[in-house]
């Protein structure tokens, strides 16, 4: 490993002990990284240096178009502001707060160039959550969209460790844009080590307090190599679009890093409701779409008349689903509406990106896919031994990326014997396809039967009256737990006793009858995180 370029050694000083780290595997030639590596040089500067700086990099609504050279100049100017005006030294943590936007991308690369550590945050976070992040990561600097100033300023008052803050989207003399104008658009990147931390990604926190995961420059590059090269197969003429925030590593990879790793272009959208996203796909001629399963479900009907797919005269050629289990019903619905077979992939903040997936030619309904080259995956029994083919156990993975929690006792439950345990119950079939069952703590055990909530949800979603649904186990004196379904009725369907009974009978006819929801409750919406993930714990809480 190269000598660290970090002057502020906070990240290094807070790595999990070596014995508690996962095993890292670099089995392929393209994963042999040099000792010095700065991911901004690889993903951004490389294109300009090779004479391709005029390629289009970022587009956004309102007609904004930045070439690779233009993005580089902005990132360079911001890097100067960070170092010369704000006193950043390599290894400092820089909080980023903005909706998906070109300036957020420029700020992210500026932090990489200056050798800092980017701590991107979800736009909807409040002062309390921001204060937790600032304290945990000991954030010293922040670059923030002026429209999101209030909550950050409130958090800063509580956490004086954050000393330096600049706003962009700000016309004032003290704003970031004015400061950028005073600096050169050339910048010599800090020669970071491949094993220097460059991002702290906070988990989306569907349970417990959010954890910070640490990733290195080499991890970023490994993520750009493994899944994109072996499963997504992006092209230089692709136009990427999607909804996940860049603060979520699904969004960071799929909407910024992966397109730039092949010199493609990307569209950054602030508004990504199903209708807005569909309009943008059309308006920008997007070819690769990344979003969550619920979003595909909501877009399917309106997409039908739009003929989005390249084969039907549109532009779209690849659709990626991640973040939550993809119900077979949603895969079928999207295929029927658009003609496009979804590319499902399971990733995790701890692993940086996707490690099990299947491309459109190898997709199998009900399975996430096979292990992504570069990674190893195994379903383990309760003793930490590989489970028999076809039996349910805990998913364990290892590869070039892995879990490093910042100062967190939960490291010992995610990493055991060198394997990363994602917290998911899976089975592997004889063909090496991995089938998602549930989160390990979401398996429902009712009268001795193991029932995975997603299987019941999938059955319910095949009923035309169901827009969205979620299934949990609730305590029951007689059966231990019973299956309970929360259902959001679709347009034109009103909640009623009769509808509840009809749904129960429908599930009994679709899957083994013992799995049917003995309780049904209607809701107008399901509780979700900003990353689109269902918050089952909020359904479990007595209301
Ligand atoms: C669940 C899935 C079944 C699973 C993520 C792609 O979701 C991401 O990261 P998070 O840390 O959550 C991880 C957990 O989410 N999950 C994600 N994708 C799938 N379950 N099928 C899927 N396709 O429980 C996993 O352990 O928020 C996804 C890329 C980067 C990411 N960070």
C-alpha cells in the first residue's frame, strides 16, 4: 500500500481493527491497483487528458450542459476554494448537501481532488440527523445548496467542529460561485493512496441509528469495474438517468461514477416523481435508467403509451432496479408495459455497490441473479457453514469492497470470519442463482412455518386493486406470529371488509394457503426512507 496522503488521520485512526475487517479479494487483473490512486484522476481528468474533454458529461433540466472539461474546471476551482479559502487539509471530512445537481457532482469531485473525504447527505435530513452525521464523522467543512441552508445552519450551531461552510446557488459575494471565480481552473490533484478513505457513506437507517461506512479511492474504482463491466455493459454513447440521491451509493455509482468511468453522459434531476422521471427520460433521450422497484411499479402504466424502449422508437435500452427486493410481479409488469427486462441487483452501503445481479439476458423472475465477478457469495447456516443448495440461510459476501464501519460495535455483526453478512435471508439454487427471502430479522414464523414477507407481497401485488403493499409478522398468542398485510389500494378501489377478504382469498389461491395474511390493514401510503426503502419497523410499531 502507498503511503497515505492524509494529513488529518481521522479515517485511518478509526478503521475497524484488522481482525474485524472483512477479507478483501482482488482476483482479477483489472483489480490490481497502483499504490497511488485518486479516483477523480481516473473518472474525470483522464478524459480531458486524452483529448476527449469536449464529450458531454452532465445534463440537467433548464438546458444546462457541461462537457467533461467544463466539469473539471469547476471541480478544480472548488478544490482551490476548499484548500486556499477554507483551509482544508487532506483527510478532512466535507459534508455535501444538495439535491442531485451538476454543482453537487462538481463539489464531489473537488473533494476527491483535494484529498478530502466526501460525506454526502440526503436533502430531506433535518438538523438533528445532520448533527449526528457531523459529530460521528467529525465533519470540518461543508458545501451546501443555499436552498437547504436552514437545517444545516441549525446543526452547525450544535456541532462547532464544523467550522467552514460555503453555499452554492448563491449570488452573494460570499457564495461559492463568487469564490470560484477568484481561482484558477487548473488544480494538481492530491496524490492520494489507493487505500486512503475518500467517502463516508451513511446507511439509510431503516433500523437503529445510521452507521457510517468508509470507502477508499480503490473501492470506488473497484465498484466501477465489477458490476458495470460484467453486468451493465455501459457504452460511451449512453445517457444515464434515475432517481436515487447521490448521497445513496446506489445513486452515486449508477448516476455519476459508472457513466463517467466509460465517458458516457448523465442527467441529474432534482425532481424524480414517476411522471417527472418519465418526462425526463423522453426529453433527454436517456438510455440507462436506475431506480427502485416501487418506482418501476408506479411508472409502468403511464410508460405504456410512451414507447420508451429503443425497440419501440424510444431511447431506453437498460433499466436497473436495486435498493429493495424486486417482486416478480413488478418485473413482469415493466416488461409488459415497456418490453424491457429489468436488471436486478443487490447492493449495500457497506459493500459500496452491487454484488449479486443478472443482466437482461440472464434474468430469472424471483431471483436477484448470480454473483458478480470479483465477488464471492455464499448462503450460510446458523453455524457459519455453507448451507445446502436450495435451503434458506444468511447471505455472506466478500470481494474487492467490504464493510468498514466508523467506530461502531456493529462491525462485529456485519463481518464474521472475513465474510460480510448483509442481513438478508437468501437461498441459492443449483444454477447458482440467489433468491431473496427477506431481511434476516423479517422472516415471519407462524405456527412453525417460515414465511418470507416478499413472497406474500408479490402475491398481493398481482391483484389489480393493490397499488402497493407491505407484509410483516405481528405477535399472536396462538401462532407466535401471524402474517399481516398493509395495502395501499389502487385508483378506483376503496378500502373495505369485502376487499380485505377478497385479497386474503386471492393470496390463498396464489401461494401456499398458510401464507395468507390473517390481518389486512389499508393505508394511503407506506412509510419509506428517502432512498425509497420500506420502513417495516414503523409498520411494526403500535400506532
Ligand atoms: C436490500 C435488496 C433484494 C438488502 C444499495 C444498490 O440498497 C442499497 O444499500 P442499502 O445499504 O441497503 C442494503 C440492503 O437493501 N436490497 C438492496 N437491493 C436489493 N434486496 N434485492 C435487491 N436487489 O436488504 C440489502 O442488504 O441502503 C443497492 C447499490 C448500492 C446500495 N447501497
